[in-house]
C-alpha cells in the first residue's frame, strides 16, 4: 500500500515539474520562438506559449527574439510592421459523483441505478504572438512608435526568461 502512495507522489511531482511557462527556446515543432526571413532585412517572428505561459510573457518573448534577430543581422533597431497576439481557448472538464450511464461508469453493488454526476469545465488559454519586422541600422528614431532599440530590449527582457535545461 505504501508503494502506491510513493508512486502517486512521484507522479504528481513529475507533472508539477512540467507545469512551467514556456522557456525561451527554439520551437522545433512545439512551443517557443521561430522566425522566417521574408526578404533581406525583413522577418516574420513567432513566439508560442504553453497553457502556463501568460500573454505578456508570450509578447515579450516575441520582442526579445526580434531584438536578437536584429543584432544577428547587424542592425541596431527594428520596426514592427504588424503584430498580433492570438488566444486559443480549450476547455477541460472534470466530473465527480457516480452514474451507471454516460462518461463515468462506477460499480453499483446495490442496484440503485444512476446517481448524481457534477461536471465542471475550466478554460485553458494558450497564446501565440506574431510580428513582421524590418531590421534597420543606426539609433532608433524618436518619432517611430513601432521602433525598438535591440540592445535595450535584450538588456530589459532577457533576465526574465529561463533557458531550457540542458539534457
């Protein structure tokens, strides 16, 4: 009996370790950042978060990646041509109680027939941010509200992102 408890606790700890915001990492078919060069100096940048990643972190991950792309391309600032953060909501249902029909089937040794089942649906939000950027040389123009200085963004945003664990 104690072994079942140990296994249950170990399983819960493993699940809790997975329940963290998306780290700052390449997407590689999953969550994280990706980019595509559309033409020289123009990129489409994406950052997708898991269900534990708040909208603000997804938007900041996008800006951080855009700043890194700008530096890699030899620019000092970038201009966001268009940007969007999309929310996808799914619902996770949980049931409690017992019934002889329907989704949950419990053993009813006394033959009372059905019972009371309670269902609760909980929304799960996931965010994905997209932007098209143009990399530019020189200091950020003061009259451009959609222009960002790459070095300043990296300095401000990088500390709030954890790198993925090295395996």
